């Protein structure tokens, strides 16, 4: 566990503007991750970016303990040197068991703005796929990410029959309130977990949908599931259709709709005879310029407002999720023991081998001295006995070390193996017996 670390920021202690400033566009990640891993000096690296968090999950090499990488992370993500003290003020860091606990809580939605939401598990899985594609994920992160997503699946079983809350549900609710009973069309820009959930909720409410995406095939696939119309982003920009609301989660580092497009959207919306069009922007950085949208006549709701709205419900949701928190504690305890035992596995194997070598050497020494008169069958019996005794003697320290591994510092265990390593006497393990002939 001590090799795992996390550094990043979220809505919990930073504004959406800061999250946006440190975000890496998804399309840039395959090229950015390898040099970022090298700059941080870690062996494995995963980047998780959502509408309200940016986090780096990393693992060190050669058994080294994870260090606090906040200054290096801030410099790399911001692209400029950070003033003294800026990194600890802005970023949070976890190492070892606390890092894995944070990851489990994150995967289960307990660290989300909307406690218990399930979109984060899909976002974490996408981040894992991206890291593997970039070649920056390895066996340590694969293990803990598999545990985290397994815990998320268990949470869903524990909460079976309960509709998990989501910021997407809040957005859909805002759209329905804004329309006040009018069935105006809604444009979903970007095919993401957020827009998918919004689309399903709005489709259930009977609102017509326009699904917009850079890749038309993705838009068509989703549009078919919600009886909507699919458009490419380019076509939507060229000729915006009449819509009463736009919900954006398109990714990228720049606004996807400029002021000219927003003005045409507002103009087209007049034909629907509804109130001013509504824009809900999940983008981090924002998918549209809020000031430009307001100048064009749109009502804008950004991530800050959505996060503030769900904070009031957070305590109630956390109370409901108490069984999930208990399950996470149970999984963390098991994982602590399992990973600690795996970490010292090579040392335990070496210790067992050394016991066997010493026993074989001592038996061989006896067979060439005081036991030299034994026949072949008796000699074999002595060697078998030595092997059994070696196994019995090795079992006690090995069992004790396995039990202590989860509770002891890695440095203490390394010191034990370094100082308590048995030394061979230098005798051959199976010497030839002396020639019995005169």
C-alpha cells in the first residue's frame, strides 16, 4: 500500500475555475501522460478529470514509499512554476492506505458532490483505459483500480432498488422547472455519463432531444436509445435548431459554442414561444463562455451553482450510504493484509529457501562426519528429516511476519529481513560421503 499516492483537487476545497485551470483535455491525455509520469518521477500514473475534480493516482517503483508530489503536480498541471506554499494550499495529497481509502470512497461516489452518484465509476474506468492506452498504468495501479471498481459494483448491489442521485438528475429537474410544462426540445452536447443520464431523465419526461457530438456515430447511437435526433457538432454550429435548453458536457479545453452560435440559438428559440433558452454547462473548463451566453440572452447554470445546490442534500445521502461506508472499511482491511503479504512475498520465499539450505548443509556435514557409516536409505531419511524440520522452523517466523505485515511500517520489515537473514556456513548441501573402503 505504501507505494500508492494521490494528489489533486476537487469541489470540496477549490472552485470550479481552479479545477478547470489544472484540467488536461481528454484528447491530449495519451500524449501527455508519459512525460507527466517522467516529470513526477513515478512508475505508474493515472489522470482522473471530471466536472468537479482533477486527481493524479500514482505508484512508485522498487518498493519506495509514495511521497507528497503536490509542488511537482501543480507545476506540471499549471505549466508554470508555483509560488512557495501555493501547492499545499490548493492541492490535497494522500499516501499509502489513506490513498487507497480515498480511491474506494471516490469509486463509490462517497466523495462526490452528489453523494452516492454512480457516474464517477464509469469516469474512473475510462481514466483507467486511457492510462493503459498511454502505457502509464502497471500492476500496482491495476490492482487497486480493480479493487475500487469491484467495490463500486458491490455498492450498487447493496443499494439495489434505490435510484442513486446525480448532478444529472438535478440538471434535468432544472430544465423541467425552466420549461414549466412546455415540451420544448433539449440539445445534449457531448455523449458522456452526465448527458446520457440527463437524456434518459428528459426522455422519460416526454421532452424531445437533439443529441450533438463531434463524432456523429456516437450521437446516433445515443439518440436511438432516447428517440432523439442526432447531429454532428459542426452541423449544430452551422445551423442551430430551435431548442429551449442546451446541456453541455463535451470535454476539450475551449468553448464549443461561440457567441455567434449562442445568438442564433436564442433567435431560433423564439419560435418555440418559451422563456429565454437555458444553458447547463458541466464542462470543466466550461464548454461555453458564461458572459457570452448571457449577452446572447441565455440563462446559464454552471458547475458552481449545481454543486452548491447538492451540498444541502449531502448529509442525508451519506446517512443512507452508511452500509457502503462499512463495506469499504471491510474491503480496506482485507486489502491491507493482502497487499502487505504480497509485498513481502519474495522475502518470505527467500527466508524459507535459506532455512532449507541451512538444514541441508547441516545434514550434509553430519553425513560426512559422525553419520558417515549410514547406508544410502538411511542417508536419504536423514535428508528428508532435515527438510521437514526446516519447513517447521520456517513456518513460525513466516506466519508471524505475514500477520505483522499489515500493521508494521515497510522500513521495519525491510530492516528485519536485512538483519535477520541467515548466513550459510559454506558447506556443500549434499557432500559426497567418504570412501568406506580401507
